[in-house]
């Protein structure tokens, strides 16, 4: 007998598990298939969570080394990497088990195995140690996520030539680490290993790091990271990598075609991620991909086959966990006959380095290219009393508003707790707020959030503290 469900969700990352829970809440009999042995996808197992855990642990290590300067004498600070990794693994296990608990609580049936389409209503599940299975449902949601892009002809051995997965579990601190690609992963993982003692060199193809980010913030970000000891080589493309027993050598060329070799102990390749579709047998059911290999969907997340939906990293848009979650909820609600939707104009982004970088809405460069006239408000953490009190004064808040209506168009923050601060702006933007609304809102003192209020005041040059 075929087991039948209302909806099958393929993949249990933040897109898939959130979608499955929402479907179950809406009364639909839901199954979720996951090929990995634990739930939670890239995000919980080898992405957001372990990286944020290591960022926190390594920041604590770095701070502890400087405690003496602020009057706390604890003797020699020593790194125990094995213990640090165990700590990181503990955070991952607690959270992945948490999803198992949520699945049980919501009566979601969980199948461990690789899913592939047998027909537009049937999914085949295979597992190396288990009997094959076919399950059936009216609707199916694909949320199979993404995987690291590699350089042509190079294989990740996850020891010397590593992806983010290897960078999250190195067993010793490499003396010299090459980071290929100055984006999210390169800068977060580069920061971790630099704090733990590696000499880190970031090789970036473009003339700036973090492409797509507001240029002023990106420039400030690189300046701060340089001060922390990270080396940058811009306008440099890695063409190939060779490996010997002890060393890895990256062959690079600059804009003029000048060649240079970089030798290191470990090379992290962080040049982007690609959608994960290879095992699904999409051709069988006629699901179409776009030119970048992402599953094509309409505004209701339906693929070219209308009862099959796709969400998260496997479709167009920023490859972010919270974007996948929002799509998971919207798709579930649409399947249940409700009006789910995602506002793509208000998806925040955060890089969890020190200091953090956070943004939502449009950059100054985007406004210029759209010929949208705007005003800018800016405020430095140097003049924020909380930042001064704890000596974390690097960075600033930048608010971009429509010069006629004063409506907030984008906010970019580099500074302490920027990732938490940005939520205020996301809510303000969802409500169509103006900078005047923020400027007239009472913000607690002394808090970092006062820098946002002051930046809003500075749109009309009436900031108080600078
Ligand atoms: P995924 O989380 O990739 O989950 C897809 C799941 O589907 C996987 O578990 C996979 O095993 C499974 N699967 C694939 N094919 C099949 C199949 N055929 N059958 C069954 N199962 C299958 N984003 C943030 O917003 N904040 C962060 O701080 C952040 N940090 C990151 C750090 C790193 C190092 C990395 C790599 C990514 C990070 N991201 C972060 C990105 C974030 O992890 C992804 O955007 C998010 O996980 C996408 O969710 P998803 O549900 O679409 O896919
Ligand atoms: P990325 O797209 O953020 O950055 C890749 C960088 O590599 C770019 O700057 C690009 O110009 C450069 N590059 C490409 N080819 C190159 C070459 N041959 N030589 C030198 N440089 C080259 O990709 P990344 O860092 O791999 O991350 C993938 C995605 O994962 C991110 O875009 C983000 O969506 C997600 N992520 C999110 C995090 C967060 O939200 N904090 C943290 C980590 C990942």
C-alpha cells in the first residue's frame, strides 16, 4: 500500500522544515524527506549555526587575550580547539534535535533518504541502509537548498582545499590560510581563523569585497578588517589551484593578466553557492530550470508543474535562511488556499563579523542607477554613548530616504550588534515609515539604537550628538 499525504516536502532546511510545520498547523497531512542524517539542512548542520557558534567562540578568545588591557587579569589565554569544536557541535546537535521535536509535536512524518520524482504525485525515497519506498501526495514542495561552487577541475578534499564545511571543522589552526572570494563565507570564516591565529589572505576577483553591498559600507568594512590583520588582494582572480603534500598553491591573474602564485597551508574556496537539483529527476516530470540552474517558479512558488512548488536557495533570490523560511510559510499558506506572500523589498542581510554589517532595502548605488533622488542621514558610533561606554565605536548608520516623501528606502549599518539593530528598520519599512517616524520615536538611553534615531535626525541635519 502506498503511503499517502496531502503534501510532501523535500529537504528539511529552514525553507523545508518551516514549510512542513506551517502545513501541519494548517491541518494538512505532511511528510518531509531529508537525505542528511539530521534535520535542519545546510543552515543548522553546516551553515548559519556552526558558523555563528565559531564566530562567537573565536571572538571570546580574541577578547580574552585583550582582557588585561581593561583591567581583568586572568593569566595566559590558551586555545583548546578540540573543546571549541565540541562546543560548536553541541549547539548544532541541540538545534537539529529541536527540529525533530517540532516535527513530532506537529505530527509530521519524517523520511530519511534521497528523494526523486517518480511522477508528478509520487516521490521515490532511497537510502543506502534502508528499503526503498514510494510515497504519494497531491502537492509537493522542493526545498533542496544549495551547495558550494568550486573552481573548474578542483575537488574539495575538506582538509587542504576546503569549502565552508571544512572551514567549520578544521582540527588545527593553519599557519597561512587563503580565502578565495571576499563574500559572506570568506569574511566570516576568514575572521574566525584569523582570530584563532592564522595569517589570512583574501583573494577577491572584483575591486571591492561583498559585491551588492552599499559601497561606502563595504569600503569601511574592508578598512576595519584590514586593521584586524586580514590581508586583501583585490582585482585578483584565482585561475587554478595545485596541491602538494604540505602546501597548496593558488595561481592567480590580475586585471592586466599579470600572474602571481599564492602559497598557503589551507585554501578556502568561497566563491558562491549553486542550487541542489541533481538527484531529483526533474526531467521526468518536466520541471524547468533557469539559466543559472535554479528551479523556475511563478509568484506563487509553483514550478512549471503546478502542483509542485519550490522555495529557498533552489530558486531565485538571496541565498539566506530567513528568505527560505518566509517562502516556506507563504508556499504552505498558498497550498492551503490562503494568501501567502513574501515582500522581497524588505529582506535584511547580516554578516556576523566583528563589527557586524547589516542592511535592508536599497543601496546608494541602486538608487543612483534607478535615477531615484534621495537624501542621506548618517551617524557614527563614535558619537553614540553606549558604544563609547564599552569602547566599541567603529562603524556608522546610513539611512537613505526618498527626498520628496521622506520614506525610508534603505538602511546600512556597520557597527556593534548591527544584526539586531536592523530589525527596527525592517519593521519600519514594512509599515512604510519615514525617517521622521524614526526620529520622533523615543529610543532608550544608552543604547546602540540611538545611533539609528540620530541618523534619522541627520537626514535634515538636526542630529543632537555630532
Ligand atoms: P538547505 O538549508 O540547503 O536545506 C536543503 C536540504 O535538502 C539539505 O539538508 C539537503 O540535504 C536536502 N536535500 C537536498 N537534495 C535532497 C534530495 N534529493 N532528497 C532529500 N533531501 C535532499 N544564511 C543566513 O540567513 N544567515 C546566516 O548566518 C548564514 N550563514 C551561512 C553560513 C554558511 C557557512 C553557509 C554555507 C550558509 C549560510 N547561510 C546563512 C545560508 C543558509 O544556510 C541558506 O540560505 C539556507 O540554509 C537555505 O535553506 P534551504 O531550506 O533552501 O536549503
Ligand atoms: P558570495 O557570493 O557571498 O561571495 C563570493 C565572492 O567570490 C564574490 O565576492 C565574488 O566576486 C568572488 N569570486 C568569484 N569567483 C572568484 C575567483 N575565481 N577568484 C576570486 N574571487 C572570486 O559567496 P559565498 O561567500 O560563497 O557565500 C554563498 C552564499 O551563502 C552567500 O551569498 C549568502 O547568500 C550565503 N551566506 C550567508 C551568510 C549570512 O547571511 N551571514 C553567511 C554565509 C553564507
